[in-house]
C-alpha cells in the first residue's frame, strides 16, 4: 500500500492543485465564479467587459 502511494507523482493529488488567475497566474485573491484575481476583475468591471457585474458605490 505504501509503495503504491510513493510511486504516484507528487502533484497527482487534487488537494495539491492551487487555483490561479486565468490571465496573470496570481495565486492569491481569486474569485471562483470568474477565475480571475481581484485586481483584474476590478479592471474588467470598470471597462464593462463582464456582463452582470456591477461596481460597488457607497
């Protein structure tokens, strides 16, 4: 059993996969719905490139 697990590649486990931004590859501050980081998401919303997303205003 132990030998079978050791023979697998290190990154074959799905828990080791890390979600990254689709455009920039940034590993942090990703939104699952869009697959983008917060910075890129904000820029695209301001440019009206994402339908259905609205800017927040106070």
